[in-house]
C-alpha cells in the first residue's frame, strides 16, 4: 500500500489479516517495524525476504540481520521525499531497489542497473534488484520497451519542481 507510514490497531483489520494467513507483529499496537518484521520472518523459517525501509539506519540494521542470520534480503527504499543528501546516499548504498518519489538527492546519487519509469522512477541498484524488476515486468500485459542506455533517464519536463 503506497504511502502507508503509520497504523493503529483495528480489530476487524487484524482479524482479516490473520484469517487470511497473514501475521501482525504486535496486534496491540499494529506497529510497523521493518527490522522486527525481518526477525519474525526468519523465526518462521523464511530465508528470502523483501523488506521496505524509509531510513538508512533501518536498512543497515536489516543488512546486519541478513548477515547474522544467513538470510537473502531484498531491501527496497521507499518514502524518500525530503531526505537530505547524506541519508539518501546511505539508502542508495544499502538498498537493492529505491523509489525516487520527489527526491532530488536520490535522483542525483543513483547509479541504477535498471530503471522503471521516468516521471517517478523506480531504480534497481543491485543485480538482485534488477532481477526482481525484470521478473515483475514479465507480468505486465502492455508492450514494454527494453533498451540499453546510460541511466538514470530523467526527462526534465517530467521531474518534480521545487516548491516556491
């Protein structure tokens, strides 16, 4: 669900998730905690885990868990609008995929292996990220142009403008 950054416990929703086989980390708070989510998935026996993160510190902690527990993570940076250059750099260095949102630092810093879209692009930053993006493209019914070129491709007329 794009843009979800905070939750609250709603019994009907929690019941619906659990009835469908989903797991809620803490039904009393419904907190969103990527690090705890990775730990929980590992405890349940999962090794290949995708996790979304909004901060470099969270991505770093997830990578530490990956090494410690012998996991195979895909780290996806999300909600990056408003990050300063330093935080954006750290996220680029620790993520497999990054959404660009309205982040100029992300657009400036990425060296993507693959890119999806040009107005609000998604960048595959590692081979693992590239493979996941390409795998997802197989399900798209409309025609797709696949081409090689220097990335990122950021047409000026499609990029976010500074707020005045």
